[in-house]
């Protein structure tokens, strides 16, 4: 498979698509030529209490150095109205959410009418507990319907939700709650994943020992497992909500009022609170969900992400519900109870659009074709991929075996910061190449720059930047606008720097090559190497640690840690296990190191900077090509590291 392999849009798909090739080109041009007119029109896809007259007002700081991003700034709306109220007259009895439990015998369906009622009840309960517009509410829930209800109820009362993935540790939860001074926590007794229980309430109790800003906790009963309830502070969901009225006045929100905060990892420091606002985010969520998935009324749509990540925010909840879709929420994992689970769920619920991550595809690919082929999958129309580069081999397996060469694959490139998809084929418009995210959506202006910031033309490889704003872009880092400017707008002045590298081929197609900073992508989970390092050095026996990504067949990247012990400490298998457990406890299971190498010394420059380039090569077993090591303070340490590489 070379990069000239072009999988043309099938005529039957083009004929039915909402956007064909000419349509895409016209949209792209219209958005580029007159963004105000284009987005004023697209803004009508959501419900406004007061329609915006001012559309785009953006400064990327090229000349002023001040970064300010505003869209639809005089518009007034409430995101929950777009997702619920306006559908009641036309589709109140349509299923909004299909919930599929971890256990295949448990599922549920919630109509738009029921969802609206449940959201209003929780909104009223939160108001009763004193939560006000602008307050931050932390959500730490498993993949149950209550997670969507909680998000929309926050939106309804103008509270800013901050979801923390249920796999994060008490420490990680606490630091996120502290950073944004959340006043309320919404959690559950326990979560379920792959037949195992996750002690969410117990984790929350541990976290809350250091979170004085939390005044109340609402606890959903999920597994029925025993938990401790602190009088005054903790309230069962059903006690708080069941007697509440089923309507609640939606708060009037300015388009630029915050909708949510979501913490994500960067190259340095602690995870930052990515802040998204209401109007632009909702327009982008709806626009991209409809066009990228060619979504049509009545279709069942399934995104397998967790609501703890941005994909779950935009493509399980806000985008599909804004578009009146039926969205499937899955509590479980791809290989429980068997490796046919995804395909069985597709048949069971007649899923038309299926959106998952390359790591899941690679894991299932290893199980062979039989578990797929024994299912029908005839309902499928569109397949999607997100979260990391998809290797052509996995792409083709997905295309041939899951989609029977009938379903186009949309490989969607985007980030927590971008709010929604930026680069992806539109299925009825753009011929695909396995492994390429293809072309930018209307309103998106990518460019490649070299390390000095010079824009590269034509076929080229470089740093991926965006030259102009799109409505779904993050607006700031919560509580630290300077960090926002430094992180994204200072590397290549006047442009938004993604942190990714990419190649553009002769057809103008983009091939994302991965992060060019110290962020790694482990099974589609974004992780700062600095976070894992600081967890390791917090262990009493560790003097120093350096963490890099290493190639991993299934996870894309694995975590490879070089650890220097304190004088007098001896490496042992027991200590290795202890350190892995330590990192799991400090951050969460997704941060478990795959390999720990005992390093008597680390390769450093004379000024003391660790040369990660060399550590990455050793971890990747590319020891033939270590490059120039002459600037190292002690070139001898490299030889030792090469010889003792963990296999
Ligand atoms: O490196 C890119 C990779 O995931 C990063 C964003 O991670 P996160 O903010 O957690 O959002 C994940 C869900 C959008 C990007 O900087 N990435 C995401 N999608 C792709 C991708 N890399 C290649 N191809 C993709 N389709």
C-alpha cells in the first residue's frame, strides 16, 4: 500500500451524500472567502435565544501579541436547549440515548422527552444545592446515562462542567478539582468495565480530603455496591432528583460564556484546563457531526469513546444531540465478554455509523477475522477513526473486514483544544488514502512550517499549524491565559501550533506523523511525559526519571521509563513492580509504564538538559542511529543504556 493508493468515493455513496466533491469545494471556498457570511448561516443549525450579529472576532496575536478568540459574541443561547427542548415537538418520543451496559444483558433507551425531564430534575436539584451560573462542577462518572444528564444539567443552569475520566486516581481527580475550585462533585457508587468494578465513590472520598471547595456530592447508584455517605455533604442522586419538577428554566448564556473545562496533558507541568465556550463550540459540534459522518435523521450513531475525553463530549453528547440523533453510549470494553462485542452491539442496535480508535482496531485485528465475520454488520454505512494515527494495515483491515469494503472510513484528526474534527474526509466527497486524515474541513486552514516558522509549500513535511480560527477552538487555559498564549501561539507567531508533525503529499493530503513535543499518545490517551516523570520521582527510592514513548503494536505508543535510583538502593524485580503500581496509584492505570530501565546515569548535555532524542531511539531499538552524542557531558552513559535496553 503506497500513498498513491486512492480509494475513490463509490458512486452510490456520492449519489446519496449530503456533500459531494463539488459541494465540499464550494463550502471550503465560501468559508475561506467570507467567514462571517458562512458561519452566520451555519450558526442557524443551533437554537439561539438571541441570534448573533457579530460573527468572528479573532486575534492570534501576530502583531499585537495579545490572543483573543471570539465567535458569535453578541449571541445568547443555552446548549441544553439545542440538544433537548427544540427536539421535543418534532421528536420527543424518539430515542435520544441507547445505553448498552458492560454486561450484554443490560441496556436501556431514553427518549428526548425523558432525557429533557431528567436533565431538568438534576438542574433543579443543583440549583437547590446552591450551584449558580459560572460555578464549576466536577463530573466523575462511568459511562452511564447519568453522565450525559449531568453534562446537560450543568449547561442548563450555566455551571461549567469539568469531567474527569473514571480511570484517573484520587490524586489526579483532586488536582483537577482544586485547579478550577469546583463546588459540586457528581459521581457514582462504582463503575463497571470488562466485568470489573471501579470504586469511584471511594476514590472521590480520598480525593475530597484535599478539596475544600467541594460543598456537595451527588452520588448515582449504579452497581449498588456499599459506599460511605457523609451526612450533609453527600446526596443520593435519586433523593436529590426524583421529587424535582420536570421542567427547569434554561439560563441565558452569552455565546462566549464557558460551557466546559477539560483537562489535558501538555509537554510541561500539570494538565491544563482547556476551556470551551458555548456558541462556537455548539456550532462546530453540530456542523462537524453532520458533515463528517454524513449523519441522517433516524440513524443510530455510535462513538465508542468515554465521556471523560473530548471525543465523548463532542461526538457522544453535544454534536449528536444537537442534531437530533440517536447516540449509543457503551459502558464496556471491546473484548468483554468476547472479542465480538463491538460487532454484536452493532447488530443488536442496528448501528449505521461507528466511530472508534485505532488501538481498539489493532487489538481486535490480532484476534483474526472470525469474530467479526460471524456477525452481520449490514446496518453499517460509515466507519470512523480518532485519537492517533491509524497505520494503513489497520485501516485496510477495518475497511475490508468490518465494513466489507462498502463503508467509507473517516480518519478524523483533531484535539481536545480544537473542540471538534478539523481534518477528515467527508465520506461522499473525498477519496480516501489508508493512513491519511486527508483534507481540512471548511473553515480550517492548516499549514506546515519548518522549525524557524517558514511556511512550506506543496508536498512537504513539518510542524502542523492552523493559520486562522474556527468556531470550536478553545478560548483559554482556565485561570491562566498566559499559559494559553505561551503554549499555542508563541512557537510560531500568529499561528496556532498543534504540537503535531505532519506530511502533505502531492495531492494536498495530510498525513499526521505524531507529536513533535514531549506528549505521548498511549492507546489514544494523551499523556505528558513530565507527568509520569514527576510521579516516578515522588517515590522515595527514585532519584531521577526520564520517560519517553516507544513503539507499541497495539497501543501505538507505550511508556518507557529510565529510572535512576537513590544511592544505596538496588534495582530488583520487586521494585520494578512497586514503581509500576506507584504510577498507577499516582495518576491512574492508563499511565502504567510498559518498560522500566534502570539507568545509572542519563544522557545530559553539559548544561544538564536530558537528551530525550537519544532516549527515544534506545527505547525504539534504533540504536544504530543515535546521532551526535559528542555534546554529552558523559558519552559513556549511552553505551550502558544501549546494552541494558529492556526488550
Ligand atoms: O497527536 C494527535 C492525536 O491525538 C492528539 C490529540 O489528543 P487529544 O487532545 O487527547 O484528543 C484526542 C481526540 C481528538 C493530536 O494532537 N490524534 C488525534 N486524532 C488523530 C491523531 N493523530 C493522527 N490521526 C488522527 N486521526
